[in-house]
C-alpha cells in the first residue's frame, strides 16, 4: 500500500511516500523549486502543491500517481474556525472590506485547501505530467484531509524509537490548535489537552522575529542565536505576555511589542543592546513555559519518554532545557519538526490507520534524492569542469580539512528537514579560532550565528558534557550541550558565545563516508570533530542536485567540492595535499 503525504497549506511545502509502513522518500519542495521555504504563508499561495517533491517521491519508488492508494494532506478545512457556509462571494477589492470575524482572504485559503484534490489531479506542470497523469491509467487513490496537529503528532510518535510515549507539539498554528498534549499507548493516541489560536508560543516567537527585523516564519533560529549575546532583563514583560497555568495550558496576552520595547529594528539596521536583551528574554520565557508544559504532560500521561514535533521544537536550546530537567528518561525530536514534517506525519497516520500496524522507526533523515558517481561524472563532463577522482574520499578530504580548507560535501541521499547532517554540508576544521568568522563570511551570514560541530558518537563524552544520567545521542542536531572546559580551547570554532554547541553525534546510521571522514580527520589531528553547516548560500535552500552543488561552489569562496568520488578545487592549495595551512593562507590573502 502506497500512501503519499503532502504539506502545502502554509509554508515549507513537502512530500513523503510511505510503502506498507516504511518511508521510501521525503523531501521539501524548496530543494526542487530553489525558493526558500517553497512559498510564503499567505492565502494567495495555498493552491501551490509541492509537485517537485511529489515527483521525486514517485520516481524514487518507481511508480506513478496511478499506483498510489492514499493521499494524506496535512490540514483539514472542516476544522477551520469561521469556515464559509454555502456560496462564497468576494468583493472586487476584498482587502478593502472590513470584517470583524476574519481576514478578507480567509475564504480564499479555504477554497484552495478544499480543492487540493482537483489541483493534484490536474495541475501538475507540463514537464512532470507523465508521473501524475500516465497514459491509459487513472489514479484511484482515496484523499484524506488530516488535522494539522495530528500530522505533527504522528510525525513524532510513529517515527520515534518508542512503543509508548508522551507527545508534545508546539507550533505556530494549525486549523485551530497551536499546542497539543498527547499520550501514545497500546497503539492508540489520546489527546489530553490542546491550546487554540490566538494563544500560541510559536506565533509570539514569530512576532518578535519580525520585530527584530528578521523574516517571520523563516528566521526564528536567528533570534535563538541572538539570545546568547543578551541579558534577559525583560523577563517581567514577557511573563506578563505568556501566562502558563497549572493545567497544561497557557494564554498569550497582546504582545504590543512597540509599546513595551520601543520602535522595531529595521532589516539590515545595526543591532543595539536592547535587541539582544529582547531576544534573550523571549528565549528564557519560552524555555520556562515549555518546561512547565512538559512537566504537566509528564504528570498527566505517566509516561517516561517524550516525543516532540512542531516548528517550535526546532529550538534546540529549549529542547535541551526539557531534556536536562530529567522529567523524562528520554526526549526525541523529529528532525523535520516544522511544517515540512507534517507530510511525513500525515502519510504515517493514514498508513497506520488503514493497515493497523507500525513497522518503522526513524533512525536517520536521509530520505531525499541521491546521485551515483556515473550521474555525477556525466554532469561534470557535460559542464566541461576540471575534476579528479579520489582514491580515498574520506582520507584525502580529511587532509584538505586539516589544512584549513573549507569543503563543500555532497554525498548520498539528501537530508529531510532543515539541518544538514553530512549529506549536503559545508565542512571545516574546528581547530582554527577564525574559522567561524570565515564560514559566516563565506555564507554571507550575521556574525552572531554559530556553526555546529559533528562528533563521532563514541567520542562525545571526551568533548561535550551531558547532565548525569543522560546518555541519549543527538543524530539530528536538535539539542545543545556544554563544551568541556579542556575541549573548548581545542575546537574554538565550534563553540558558541555561551560555551554551548548544537552537536550532531555521528554513529553507524549516519552517511557512511561522513563517519569515515570524521575518523580520518581524527587520525590526522587527534580531533574527532568537524564544523558542519548547511551547503547553501544566504537566502538559498540547501543544495539538492549536482547542478545545485556546483553552482553554489562557484558562487562562494569555498576551497573545494567533494561530490561523490570526485574533487573540484579552485586553487593549487586545495588540489595538492602537500601544502599545510595553504588554504588558510590563501583565504587571508
């Protein structure tokens, strides 16, 4: 049985294909359209389905839409508040009309969601139609609208390595819900409590993101990074805004940010101390609030394991606070926790509901497209680019990194979710203190942004610190850890301003060459750690195809690109393995 999951209503459009309970493929539409987040979350874009991602999923399985049994769409229009009844009439200028009950374009959003089945059947782009409308075959699938937060929940409990668990979702909004508490036990999901709009920790974080001059529904992770540089001196103000009760609920009372904190920062304006302090205060209150919610869920569910999803669950500092509170023995966060992950959750939920069994757990996130050496070399030859085949990919790349070269790394199947986990990464040595600034300049990023370390899982405790009794690995880069005092001086480029790091542990489930590379780098330097950041430039999605990788390589000051078994280099320093520190010298020059 094939089940296709689709997220398309708001942002981070994505598709996922499940076959008899096992995930075959999953990817975000942005990787194919090359538009960050695929689209903005406005009613005018709701009609856009992730055709590129769907086409990839079908191609990976070797099927067409006619072979799909179920389609699961991660929003249910029947649950939308104030949904229209009967005929819908639009004024010629809807945005000029005043309506007390809802926005002028809400009915358009509703129409697009309810007509998504027709759009899937007939709206595929011309160049993709053969997989959507194969000659002589008609699709026979059943369409399912799945509640948005149920899709978030299912993406957590049906993917987690737990048989039973508590489930916490924290998001901006779905149809009504913004936060849900659940328990997954004996094959049944029970929702214990939900919080509805307008009360939303996610929407509050979005509002502050916009107030600080960033793009909401996109740049919230920048606010989390900014918080480390500030003092949480506005806690009273944010505690007035966020009122958490004793029963697992909360209310958001009119942020009114300009009245409280003054005029908002404009995009690209200099940062002032108050901006750092506002971010720090927001982050602190988010952590406090999430911790209280998790504590209530622990008591109400009686479970010792927690699975999390929703866009707010990408906040790795908050996740670490919940983990370190020891409320639960284990905390697992689904790696595509944002809206993209609802494609996964919707597909898993319908598959489980129809078949009545669960056959899969998410051990890795490599469910995107992959390219073998034959495909890669064919493109390199067609492009007339100089390259050479490496005899020892891990060993020779480790030599480049040990000489302070910054390397684009393109190996195997692409990651599902916003984190680069060693398949589509930019890698560098953590040993040089100047490397973080160099990487931020290379990617045209703000200088307060940290870069993340990847470490061999078995070497973790030699370099980073866990709370006593916590032994969980972090393969998806969704928790922060303190850097050991002695280690901080040896890997300064990987250490954030507050002496923490968003760590990825690399074990046997990781991309094989990635793990081999870390082992080779340790043999050369004694350090089993590399700096890992996503392979993209500012404002661009992570690279997906060889073409994307090569375009990113030649439009940034990367020293080398290791793509499959092949090396492309821009200078003699990166081509030769004999000139130690040459990449760093040339970069400075």
